[in-house]
């Protein structure tokens, strides 16, 4: 019998909870059900997780998609100051197979300025998939600089730097079971 993750020692964490593990689980199940409904008549569905931030979201979401899907991963690096997305993006690790003719669902952790995912979607579209959709756990509309259509969105959040459930601060805390914002405490 699976148990829920144990709470961390919250007094020592420099985070305040923004979205609980329970709220995330409920929303991820809803998104998976919606994707299942939307793709039930489609073949060749490929879900592409954007490394590393989407990994935990993808692992949970994929188990709520009740269809045969392929999983792929793509690695992206964004140049410039880590907190200010420059829009200059490079693919550091590509998918393992061509996506031509396939129904692609790109899974992201967060759409902040939108530069990263805009670049990625434009790049993937040139490979002639049958369709392409975007799922993102989080969206920070206050910071959005590029027009990005999110087909499956988990939560809209305020303009705070968030961590946990895949998102990092200096590569740490991706394994926090909830989404927190950095308080600096
Ligand atoms: P964008 O190009 O500005 O949309 O940035 C997207 C990427 O920046 C995300 O995939 C994250 O890796 C990172 N990012 C943006 N905001 C946050 C945050 O609040 N916490 C952690 N990572 C973030």
C-alpha cells in the first residue's frame, strides 16, 4: 500500500507552501483525464518531457493518461542570467526518434516569460508532427513576454520564484512534494 510522502522539516525550509501535494494530485488527475478524452481516438501519441523540471509532473501525469503513449525527453538550456530568460535557447539532448506524423504533447514545468517553450514548439513543428499540444503545470502570466497557448494548464500562479514538484533553486529541492515559494527564511 503506497503512502504519502512524509512532510519535510518545514521550520528549516526557506519556503512557504503555495500549492499542496494534495491539490497538485487532484489537478494532475483532472489533466490526465482530459488528455485521455481528447486523444482517445488518436494513434501514435508521444508525450515529451522537458528536462529536468517536468520529470515529476510527467511521471504523475502519464499515469493518469489511460492510453498507450510513448514517453520521450528533451533537454533545453537557456542562456543568460538564470532568473531572466534571454530567449536564446539550445537543445542539449534531443528526442530519441523522429516525431513526424505523431501526436505530440510537450510537458513543461512552468511557462514564465514563454521564451523557452516558444522556441521549443517552433523547433518541434518543423519536424512535421500530426499535431502538437502543450501541457504546463504552472503559468506566471505577469511575466509572459511571448504569446503561448497552454492546452493543459495545472495552475496560474503569482509572480514568485517557486520550487518543488520538479522545479529547482540552484538544482536543489526538485523533490519537494509540494510547490513552495522562496521566502529566504
Ligand atoms: P521561460 O523561458 O521564461 O518561460 O522560462 C522557463 C524555464 O525557466 C522553466 O522551464 C524553468 O526551468 C525556469 N523557471 C521559470 N520560473 C521558475 C520558477 O519560479 N522556479 C523555478 N524555475 C523557474
